[in-house]
């Protein structure tokens, strides 16, 4: 493989990382405002505050919870559903729209991040019983149904990753299946995807932000520990004949390790997503002899200027939270 081709892959990595920053913030803003705030406003509820992080997720703080199962489900699940729907539409449009390949690539990145991000949050949130996928449930039957959604969602997420991997190499114009051994295509995909994920992951870790799809096991552990603490506090309160709030936290000792979901599924899920993406890349219908796309300096500068603008806007207005109504 020639040095010029490796350099072009490195430029592609830099271009895709900038697009991930821009599209990731756009997807999160749409999740919070379009998926949570808008349904709440339609139902006559006024959210108190909205916050969006630099590289992670966000949250909406409500003054009161909507009455009724359907209303609660719509307000809580609206963000995930909006991400999945918009992601699927954008992913399909990126392969059919008549536009410059830079625009089609940007639409693809938005679609892939929204679709896979929404499906990951939905699946892992359901399995680990944390976040929007389960917070709408109120009764035992609703909670059991919410926590079993991952069974159907896991293969859907793998299939979504298949289509993302299939479209990525086609957009990049990398060599087709008939042009060389498959290991070469896998090498090209790894050189395109791994550095981008590593770069974004490094920025995410350095920022200290939280993302439910990545933090689901930790959130589940904290939830289990909190529930075990509350049960022990209530038991002690019952023995003393006082309200649980009157029991000092230092008097509550949880002897047993709280039961929580297995961590294994977290790795199984992401391994399935990885396999789906690789499978899609191997099946991508590319043109024979198609040259790789060349990233120009102007395109790269514009992409990183947009990324800096997106991060600056979030840092100035959304990271500390927008107060919609004072509590």
C-alpha cells in the first residue's frame, strides 16, 4: 500500500472526526429539544431546564411528570425514537441524494451516529434498566416489558451496523470486493474507523462527560447500590419505629453485594455491532477501479471550523444548562 494512500486515509480520519463532533452535538440537541422538550410542550408541560454536554449526552429537568402511561412514554422515549427515525432516513438518503460527496458523507455520519446511538441507548438502557428506555414505566408489568425490549433490539442494532458499514466504504470510494483480497478491505475499514473512534473516545474521556450508552453498567451498579441502601434503611426504620429519613446514612450498612445485571452483555452488544459493521463493509457493492476520495485542505478546514463552532455554541449556551422556567 502506497504512502499516499495511507496519508489520504489519515485525512479521511480527520475529516470524519470533525463530522462526528458536529453531527454528535446536532443529534444530542435534537434528542433533548425535539424528542423531550417538544412532546412535553405539546402535552402542556414546561420543562424547567435543558443541558447538553460537549461530547456526551444531555438531560431535561421537568417540573412535574406527565399524567398517564402514553404521555409518560412519549416524553421519555421521544428522544430515542427521533434519533432512530432521523438516523434511518439520513442513512438511506446519503446513498440516494444527488449532491457532492462531502455533503453525502456528512449526512451519512449524522445518520449513522443517530441510528446506532439511539439503538445502543435503547438496547443497553433496557437491559441494564437505566435511562429513558425504562424510566417511563410505573407498574411492575410495564417495568418487566421495558426491561425485556433488548431481546428484540439487539439484532436490530446489529442490522443497523451492517448498513452503516456497507455505506461507509462506498462513500469513501475505497477498493471494491473484486479488486483485491478481503483482508485489504478490512485493513482499510480499520484504518478509517478505529482512529476516529479512538479520537472521539479520547475527547469524551478527557471531557468527563457522561453518555448512557457507554455508562450503562456503571449507572446500573449505582442504581443497585442505591436501592440496596434504601431497603436497608427502611428495614432499620421499621425496627426502630421511625421514618426512613430519620435514619442517619452512617447507620446504614449494606453487607451483601447488590444484585445487578451481568456486565457480559455490554461487551456482547458492542461485539455484535462491530461484527455487523465488518460484515456490511465486506458486502459493499463498490465500483471496480473506483479511486479513493481525496480530502482537500479547504474541505478539512471547513469541517473543523464547523466542529469548533458546534463545541463553542454548546459550551456557551447549553453545557451549563438553559433554564426554561425557574423551579
